[in-house]
C-alpha cells in the first residue's frame, strides 16, 4: 500500500528534471499521475520511461502560460477521473541577465510562465478540490526566491511571488481541508550543473554546508511528503531543500 493510493495527481513541467522525478515519486506512492509539458516528444519519452517502471503516468500537452490550455487539461482529467486531488506546480523558465540589460520581454516571459501560469493552474484546480473538500497543492519555488541572486531579478521575483501566493492560498482554503505548501530547492543536479568545470563546481559547493548539490529525487521526496497525509496539518510552509545553503 502506498501513501498516495487512489489519488489523482497533476504535475506541470513533468517531462524532465524535478517534474519527472516528482511524477515518478507520486506514481510509486500509488497515485495516478497526469503530467503536463509543452514538448510532447520529451513528455512521451518520460511516459515511456515510467511505463517501463510499471508506473501509471498520462502525458498531456500543456502550456501553463495559456489559460485555455490549463482549462483543457483540468477538464480532461475531471472528465476521465471525476476528481483531481493533488497538484504540483513545477513548470518554470529562466531568462537570466543583469537588470539594466534585461529586455521587457524577458521579464514578461518569466512572469507569465512562473507566476501567472501557476495562478492559472491553481485557480482552475480549486473548484474540484473545494467540492471534494480535499486538496493538496505543492508549488516549486527556489532558494533565490528567499535570498535573491544577481542576474536573476525576474526569476527571483517570480519565485518569491510563488511563496507569497502560496501562503495566501493556504489561509484562504485551510477550512476546506486544502493545504498549499512550497518546496524551495537550492542547486540541483541538472544538465546545467553537470556541465560546470571543476573550478566552478568547487565554488558552488563551497557555499553548501552539505558539500553536494541536491538530486531531483531529494526535491521529489519533499514534495511527496507534503502531498501525503503525513503532512495533513502542514500548510503555508516553505520547505527548503538546499543542503544548508540558505537558512
């Protein structure tokens, strides 16, 4: 028996990285997982991988910055399953650059995906959750939403906005048995961090007390906990997964 048996879950940005690991974790815990992403080819690769592991995962093309796309995916899940209980807002983008050189379009693209997209998905999932009087929402922020980072004013602002948004949602919906929490990862083992040279990697690890970056599974474990009944009395919380990088 898994701790998420018979739950219906939706994970955005599910084709790779953190989103794929979260999808795998939830499926291993017993949930039926719907994974959304823009790139259907990458999403199908993820679906094939998870199917090979014997896990239930349904790929659906999704652009969270497009309200109609968000509405469509929620309707598809409700038409098929009749309910939607778990939501992980993971999808996000970066458009890094120093503020004085940042194009307005770089600001708008990041905000439209990372913040407005999260608003779209959360608001559309609330109606079934309120009707069910049950829901679990986990939003993926970042350590830079807590501490800031030079060259990422747009990204840091969007990730800080996720934290304020989540705390507000938690207060609004706690009486309906709906929790809303945040996972804020630090440096995570990705293609980008794997490409760093030895000097760059040493500099990165020097600011992490645990002397390693997070795996995507580390982040997925935190999300899985917050979605489970083990965390039923936790809401409005920011769970940092950063190896002590920022306390």
